[in-house]
């Protein structure tokens, strides 16, 4: 049985979105993607939040961003 990840590091999150890690970080910095949460001093991105952005279910900022 495969374990479903609920939070991932930046390189995994970038891979999930078919982005390079620097491009993923840039989109986080400008607010197009969610900020990470901290778990024991580690930054992790919630998979459900990334999926919400891709599915169009996340609250969108007023400014448009190109993924």
C-alpha cells in the first residue's frame, strides 16, 4: 500500500508541478503559490494546498500570475 504524502519539500513540490526548484521558489516568493509550513525546523508544502491552486479551488490573489 502506497503512502500518500501530505507535505513535501520544495524540490518534490516543484517536480509535482513540473517546475524547476528555482522557478517554484520564485512563484512562492511572488505569492502565486502557497507559503510553506514549518515542521521541526523544516519547510514543507502541503500537497492539498498545491492541488487547490492547480484545481482552481484556492483563493486567487488580485494580481494574475503565469504558471
